[in-house]
């Protein structure tokens, strides 16, 4: 192949990469028309596009380009040393371009990640740039990294409820370390515990997968599962989702919780620490609906219903003891 033809094909490939980048973003009707004209203008354009798509696909990026244009069979082009060197550079360019597409949220700089946080006792609802709504529970952090092709979120700690805007071209995925929850248009709750993750679906369907394995499971509305750090995805259960989302109403629904479990949950929302030193007291079971915003009222209710003795300590903690007979 002549030097002139090699340089011409390289220019075609450069243009093809530019088209790929454009169609990864917000391509207009005019872009589609111009792309069709460019593709039909020269058989080398089609071959350059095919080659760049091969490089792009090897990098794990799926493209959706309007390639349904009638074309003559492309003329075979033979590789030479100059083109091999250029292809190595093109591969690197495609790799950097793919990375940029993944990492660049719209209208933001490179590596932009938005962190949403709540303090202890705080619950806040955020509207994301795609119109999805996220409600963060107490003492939570959610990192949001939106790009033109993906909606990637990481629940660093705590709990969040997601009401996802429908966009099948941009998967919405929430990671917690031991699980990834992927949805298209749905609503679900994710609670990242110290050693597990709880997922509850209130609308639609999600796929829960383990990033370390190929294991995954589909969860439908009114279903719940708990994963583990050891890699297990748990078992799907049909549940009353209102129990798992009661925190949005400022409540906790206790269904035969031990007193120790209830105290642990209440500690997420308040500085008031409930101390239980007696095993018999810790194992008492509790059922009912309790306010998350009024811990003193909860303690008074426990004192009356369970016949406990409440000792208030100087540091603000509360000790629950078995009442003397």
C-alpha cells in the first residue's frame, strides 16, 4: 500500500473514532444524516468504521451506530509497517476515548464523582441529573458517577431508597462491595450493613450480582434478599416492603426483634446509646412500630411494656435492666 493510501486510511479511522465518540453521546438527527452521507461516500469509510468498532468492542464498549446504509464491497487494504505502528496508536487512542466516555459525567470535568451524605438522624431526598430520586437514610454516603453511557453509584455506607428514571440505554447500577444491583426503571431499597447487604424491591425488577463471581439473581417487586461478604447472594423472600422502607416515614417496624437488635437499629439514628448488659434482657423480643425521631418515647414504651428498669447515665447513655421482682 502506498504511503498516500496509508495516510488516507488513517484519516478515515480518525474520523470513524470521532463518529463513535459522537454517537456515545447525544447524537442529533442531523448527526445521523451526516454520518450516513459520510459512510456512503467512500468504501474506505466503511472499512475504517468496521476496524474502529472492532477495536472499541475489544475494549468492552457496545456501540449503537446507524450502519444500515447500502455499501459496495470494500477494497482490500494490505497492512504495512507504518500502518501497524499507527494501529497500535489507534488502539491506545480508542482505549483512552472509551475511558473518557465512562468517566465523564455530563457537563462535568474528568473523574467527577458527586458524593451525597447525610448526618446521623438525617434523611434527605435528592433528585439526580437523570431525574431519578434517591432518599438517603441516616449516616449514609452515596457516590454518584454518571456518564453518557452509564449510571454508576456506590453506596459507601448506610441505606438508600432509589426511584429510578427509565433509560434502557444507560444502565443504573448500585454497588456496595459485595453486591451490585442493576435496574432500568424501578424502585428499590439498599441497606449496606457491616457484613452484608439487604436489597428490597418495591416496584419493577432488579438484578443482584456478586462482582467477584458470575452469580446473579433477579428480584421482583415485593421481594427481598440479603447478601454476604463471603459471596453468597442469599435467598429470595416475599416480604411486606413497608417494613423495610418504614424509615422513610421516620419509623422502625419491629417484628419479633430482640431488644439487642432493636437497640442496635435505634443507635443508627441517635446519640443516645442503649446499654444492655444482661443476656436475659438482651434476648427479650419486641414487636411494634417505633418513632426514629423520639428515642426517649421509645425507651419509655419499652420500660412499660417489658417491665424494665431504666438507668440514665451521666454520659447520656441509657441502661436497660431487669426490674426487681
